[in-house]
């Protein structure tokens, strides 16, 4: 069985605007975030989605509702929440200014910011370092993170049919991580996807392939 996931990052939130760490913590969409979500909805209006999902964060739920309300199949779509596709959990770093948090995580390893990281440092490594640096060790490491993401894909497999197009509204680091691990080689993952951008994911016989990353839907 083969189907396509239209994975959208939620619209801009207040923590995005203030450049704060936002994983399982949640802030509402800003007016600008609602606007870009609506623009994405207009671009996706003619895509006949078979189903629609979002993480259980309000920012993802609201973005999903904006998109489905404008869709050609809106009368048949009932958005569902999937906790498996939450953002990474950053433990006690949640709500901190992003630059400050990442400095605390990376400095013990000789780096000052995410921009300093070279290809020798994987995204999974930064997850493990985050858990290590968290005084409570509640932040997700790579193993914990991928266990729930893989469970989410397996769950979608049980619901999808051949050729389906499925909407999934998720989060920046989650989409970036999936694209980095499962990219088809046609793009480079250098930055976090923009708010309301599109990443295309194919599930084919249980295998994940990302065919397009951070595609802008904003004019």
C-alpha cells in the first residue's frame, strides 16, 4: 500500500515570535500565524484529503481546522488528534529563549549554537545532548522520540488506503527530523521548515520517504 502525507507546520505562534523553545508547551497562533495558515489552506483547497490529523497541541489543531474548513472535502473531514506527532519534548528548557537553551545544551560539547554544528553532529545527537543537559532529564532523547514517531506512522498505516492523500499538521523540529532521516536525496535539510510550509511524505509498504521539504505555500 502506498499513500501520501501532506505534512504542514503549524502557523506562527507567540513563542515562535519571541524565539522561545516550544515543544510540548503551547502558545496560540499570532494574527500573522492565522494569516499564513489561511494562505496555506487556499493553496491546498483542491487537494482531496481522505483524512486529516494534527498533534494535540492547540497551535496544530487550530491550523488543521483552518486548512480543513477551506478544503474541497470539508464536509467529509473530521480532524483527529495524534499525540505521536507532537513536537520534541525539551523538558525543563521549555519556554526558555531558544539561543540561551541551545547554548546550555551545546556548550559542553564545544559548540555555541545550532548554527555552529557541522554534518558530524546529527539531529539525534542533539536530542541526546538535550536530555543529558536537562537537570530533570525529562527531555526526550532520540530513542524515546523515534519510538513515538514510528508508532504514529504505523497507526496511519492502519487507516490509510492505496493512493490516499492525508493531511498531517505537526511541528518544526519534528518535520525537520523526519526529513533529515527519510529524505530521498533531492533536497538538503539546512533549516527548520517555515510556518505553514508543506513537506511531502510517502508511505510505501511501511517505509517512509520524504520527497519534498519546506515547500512554501505563502505568496
